[in-house]
C-alpha cells in the first residue's frame, strides 16, 4: 500500500486545476460507482486527479493505475478492502481494462464495500462497455469524455474562461468572444488540425495521434472481438478507405470485396471502430415503421484524425462536415438530411465555405447555412466555428 500512496502523491503534484474539462460538472460524483470512458489522451486521468485536488480530499481518496506491476501479486478487491478499513472514502482506478476480470472485482466492491465510492476509467471503450454491460449493469453510471471542443481549446491554450452556448444561442448568433481572441478563424484552423486532444501542446503531436489510432486498431479492437493479426490489418485498410472519403458513403458489399471480407464482417468492423471513437456513423432519420437505422455517411472520429492519416491536403468539405458532426453529436442526436447535410433538433443544416448558397435548403423550413471562413452570423447564415462552443 505504501508504494501505491507514493505514486499517488507524485501524480497529484503534477496536476494543475487551471483548466477543467466540460464533463467534470456533468458527473454525479456522489454515485457509488462511476465509469468514465474515453479515447486515449482525452484527459480522463487528469480529470479524476483534479477531482481529488478540487475537493481537498487527498487523505480520504486513493488513485491507482491497474496496469501497475503491484497488481501482479495483489488484487484490486484486496486493496479496496484495506483502503476502506483505513477510512478511505473514494477509490479511483485508472486503466482498469488492463486488469483481468476487473468487472467482477469492482462488482464485489459495490456489493460488499457499500461505504466506498469507486471511480474507474479506461481507454479501451469496448472493454469498459463489455464489463459494465455484463457484470455492472444497473450498478455503474457511465460517462463518456470526448476530445476538446473549440471552446475548450481556446480556454486551455489561451488561459480563458469562455462559457458554453446552447444550440439555440448559437443559431441566434449570441456567441461572444473575449478581447484576447481577435481573429477566431486563425485559431479555428489550428484547432481543426491539432486541437482535439489535450496533448496538442506536446512535441510530436501527429506521432502521438498515430499511436492512439494504432493502439486502438492493433490492441483494443482485436482483443475485444478476438481477431487475429490478418483481420486487424483489414481494420487499417478500412480506416484508410474512410480517411480518403468526401465523406464516405458506405457500400458494405463493395468494401468487403476490396478487403476480402463479407458484408456482415465489414458491418461488424464499423461498429467496433465507432464504439472505440475512430469513426462516427451518420444515420438517416427514422421513417415511419422503419425501426432499423440505416447508415448514410461515415466520418472519422475527429478532424485531427483526417490530418494524421492524409497523404496530402485533405478535402476541405470533409473536414467541415466532420467538425460539425463531431461537435454537435456530444449533446444532440444528429441525423442525415434528405435535402441538405444534417438535422439536429428539427433544424436542417447545410455546411460549406463562405460561397455556399441557399439552393439546397430554399424549400426547407427551419433551415440554416453553416459557413466556414466567416466570423459573424447573419439571418440564417451561421459561422461554422461557433458550433465548437456547444460544449
């Protein structure tokens, strides 16, 4: 235990509370069992350590990482029991998916240590979904931490405190920027290329980004789906095809031929990649008795992935649509529009550059043109960058 406390103290000393992610205030920290999911590098570890510092709860809390060699000879449940017996109140377990049978031991903590609150995090979203669905259903409260919004990127990089805006406020042109942000478009371009992950301030950003992608495809998905090496290579082929789309309209049969797989296998691969945040599938809005949602387009998980996987300059239309979908789907259900690009809360949106016309939506009620490369809203024309203030 002493070794764990030493590592815990070192971790706390390295954490700043100057910038806190959007999800922090949405979590019910009083819950007995909290699961925080998210891709590698989005800030899960930092956020739980900030919770300890911001509540001045260092003595009654303990942070451990489940991939520590300490757990080669000790169980998570035994540590939780000792911690609770010593008066511990909240146990934070990071990288929990790297511990075999973690969900069963966390279930034991919930059932037999009712006075102990447990917060678990992990970068393999697939493993956390499987564990919570199997052993922790009805016990765990799940949260998903997305990457930085454009608002958070500005706050983090410039030391600001810009608030989030609702969709209605964005459509009314109410997004206001402080004096420090004179030219939002310049910052927006930077955000699109490298701003989604909080480690954008570190060197070798794209190398780190490729590591996130490769770890997900080579380790997380194959382990979850029990794939062999040759099958995991097909995941890379599939992601390569999607990354060069404008955006990608799926034909699972043709894709299957291209990567020597059947249609059903391709569909399964898409689901795995979507759950692990590598891609986002855009469905048609449900129609009448049609209970099965059909996929219209497939986007990469964020615009930074596009730049990381591009051999040359990415297609700008794909980048714009990917940003809009990525930003809006955090708080809203987004579906494909038969007339334009997207439907969100009954509003229709056509996304394009500053020369985009009203042609696609001229006969559509409650419709907006979302334009890149403009700074201000005018009537039903809304700047693309302002949707980055949704969370």
